[in-house]
C-alpha cells in the first residue's frame, strides 16, 4: 500500500480522493487546498484524512510515498518538480504543463530520480477506447483513412489554458494510442470570446504516419455535450459515442469498392450504388466501469513494479499515449458434435503484447543507441535495480538467458566436478543442462501428485555424501515447498538454489521467488510473464559477494571491463550478458480459459485449485500451464493436425510406448504426469 497526498480538492480532486482512499493498494493521508470550504467537505466525508492549506510540508514529508496533483495547470510545474526532488512518485492531471520545455524538464528529473511521473490521461482507461484499439490492432477496419473527433459542452470554462490544452489533449492521447504514433504535422484555428486570448473553441487538423488524417472540434462554449468519434477505414467504419452508455460503439460493415464495369461516366443510380458496400451494423458489448478507478488502481501497481518512467501509463509530456492493462486469455468453447476449430490455439500473443508497449520499447532502443551502450550499460543496470526491488532481494545480475543464470549461480557457490545436485524430474531440460554444464551430476526426485512440484518428502532419501545443492523448480507460477526444502538443506549442510524461471512475481508466505535460497536463476524468454526482446535471464541473490562473483563469471572472469584480473573456472567458455533496452512485466493474475475436451469432460480451473491449498500468491504462467490445460490443448491440436495432415495415432502410440518403457526409478508421478500431458492418460 502506498501513502498518497492529494493536492487540489476542486472539481476533479474529490474523485481522485475517493478512488485512492480505498485502503487496498493506496491510502490518502493528506489533502491540500487553499479553499477552506472545500477542505471542510473533505474532512466531513473522510474524517481520518488530514487536511491543510499548504502543500510544501507535504511535498517533503518522508512518510508520503506519492503526490497527486489536481490544481490549475499554471501550478503543475512547481508542485511536480518539488515532489520529484524529494523522492515522491507523482500523478499529475493533464496537461502536465502549458510549456513543452517545462514538461521535458520534469520528465528528465523523474528519470534521473527513478520516480514515476504519470499523466492522468483518464480516457485511456475507458473500456470503449480500449475495445477500439483491439479492433484496430486486429485489422478489422483495415487501413485507417481518417478520424473525426468532437468534444463539446457548455462549460466548465477555464481561465488558465485554452480549449485545445484542456479538451483536445484527451482526443490526441486517444488517437496516439490507437494509431501507435504521434502526429507528423498539425494546424489549428480557434476563437476567444469569454476571456481574451483564451480560445473557447478550437478546430485542429493532425496528420499521422500512413497519411491518416485526424480532425478535432473541441469547445466549452456549445449547447450540446458531445464525445463523438468516427473512424473510417478501408474495410469497415466505426463510431464511438461515450455519452451513450448502453451502445457506445457501433461497427459499420461499409466501404467503397470498385465493382463497376469500366465506363467514362455513371449513367444510372444503380451503377453508382454498385460502388458502395452496405453491410450490417454491429453493436459490440462494452463493459461499464469507472475509468478513473482503473487509472488510480494502475498507479500503485507501477509503484510496486519499481517503474522509472516519466509517463507511467505511457501518456507523456508531449501527449504520447499507450495504455497497458491486464491481458486476458480467451478461447472459444466447443461442444460435442461440432467440427474442429481450423486455427491453432495461440498460447502467447507476442504481437498483441508488443502493441501495448511499442512506443516505450522504441524509446528504450533509442536511448541504448544514443548511449552506444550495447552490452550492459545504464539501461541494464536500471533494470537490474528495478527487478531486484520487485523481487524483494538485494541484488540482480543480468545474464544471457535462464540456463546461464542457473549455471553461473551454481559455479559462483562452488558447485563443480564430482558434485551432485538434486532437482525435480518434472522440469524443462535446461535445469539439468545448467547443472551438467557446471560440471555436477543431476540427481532426479519425483514430483508430488497434486501440484507437480518437487516432492520435498522424497528429497532426504536422495541426499548423499557428494550432494552439494538442491535446485527446486517453481512451475506454473506456483512456488515449491521451500520451507521443507530449506530445512532439509540446512540439516544436510547443502545449498538451496531456486529455479524461478516460471514464478516472476509469485510469493510464498510473503517472500518472493529468489528470497529463500542463496541465489535464484530466472528467465526472460519472450514467452515468460516478463519477456525480453530476444533472450535474457538474471541471477537474484541477497549476497553482495555472490552477486559480484556472478557478475565476474559472466564477464570473462573480470569485474572491470577489458581487465581480465580474475580467472574463470578452468575449461569454461566465456558467458555473455544481456544487452536489453527497457523491460515491462505484464503479470497475469487469472483469466485463464475454461476449456472443454471433445468428450465434454470439463477440465479444472487450475489457477483456482492451486490457490486453494495454501495462503500463497501464485502467479500463473500461461505459457507453461498445468498438465490438465496442456492435455486439453494437446487433444485439440491433435484433432487439428489430423484434419490437416492425416492421423497421428502412430505418433501417439510411440510416445505411449516410450513412457511405458521408462525405468521405474522412483518417479512414477512424473511418468504419469508425462502421459497426461500427452493426452495418453486421463
């Protein structure tokens, strides 16, 4: 939970106070306003919140984690700058300032201080706006020709900024988000009648990459309250009316086609109509919800992630806008007797995930190129610090991939030739390869029959005189029984090193993955909850000495660039380290599809069933989900394969024979699990 101070209790301030004072992720501890009447209203509604007229003491108060600024635009720069200089995270209402240079100054200050500076582009949290983004990204409208946007009302009239700064900033943030770009050019015409020099109405034209034309009409001097948007595309068109709560979004299957026979002129109305396609009008359901609530929920999540970005929800100083949101996994259900779905079931949609953070990644790459820091460098150092904070450990060392992370951790603690390392039989081959590459021998232990993690009760029987370490593997977002393993390791005098490649963000009794053992290795393979552009990994540890040793082993045995003053383990080849720009963790907390197999046998919702055993915070990893889910996918994919390329019975029988012939080395649960995952056992 973060402690929030709200500066400004005017028209919008009370809404911010109400949403931040929820005592779940945030708590409002103080409200500042110069109007005594407003403070009296706040005190009456929130008696446990302190109020006052002076913002300066709050901005420097060490007990305040974040400051929300909802004051006139002319005061934003001074208040935000002071808050950032004193280590506060800041959410400031749009526009961030009325001067671009001031906005850039605040952005740079936030980046240097490692603080969040988030601009309140609340419409980016509107469910209808996000639904349109999904349609555009899916190509439902085809190439976008132009966008027309109208935002009018009678009041509220501003005296500090004109209608463009006050109202058009909403629409520009929306269209930037939809198109994933910023305008190439802009022109505007406005008129002022109420306050001289402050335009009450503005007509603006923006031109975006791809020759997309955007027209804006904004005014607070209009008898009609309107929030209308029209998007015209090559294949379809849509309208979005934010004032229509029941039918805000309409999709028109209309377009112009060239179906006429060649002629020099149109000689009849029928031949003219032939060039226009008139299709159906679809009204998709848009979930109702309070966008401001979503914005206020997102800000504390950025704080927890340790994000160091100057726009938080990607609504930056110049109006750059790109919201994220928790991705949902959806799949259609098939009932018995229906035909096979012709398309494969996507496990991970990296294109959709990239679309949510494309501009942030662009900026990251731009910074890396500008600094020419292509290996390690400040971007990697910033990520290491942020991921260490997120994981609840003191040190994070970036490496090339998850396998290298485990190998380097093992080498750093002295595991090598002649040693044995206990690991679960149910894991990816990389766990065993890392142990073997370190020179040790993997010793397999069966998994438990319920959660398919390492069976802690079976570990003591596998301990021997050469055992040097135990490597539990966290699977499907759930953590292994580390308390039991820690007890066994301590009794045997061996080390505990976690394989946390599938548990980023998971916690067990308040301790995160990587916080139990002497070290942990994790992976940022693109399909993970937090994926890199390419491959990457990291070693997490609470020991500064161990972190330094891992860093040296990963850099040709040296702690200083180009100074090989330390020697790696003999016979080793150098291991590279990551060179990545900016990472962003989209951690999933549910929303897994409920599949039904061909025989209508329901498959369990594994997230719920896993969470019911212990009071742990398991973070599902949908790319490496539980066996029942894999069995459903395997059966469906086999049917698809059969429909396309012929029977798969021969391959299934071969897999069945191989699992049946496996030696019974005390791993019966693992063998049964493998058969279930292949759809060979129910």
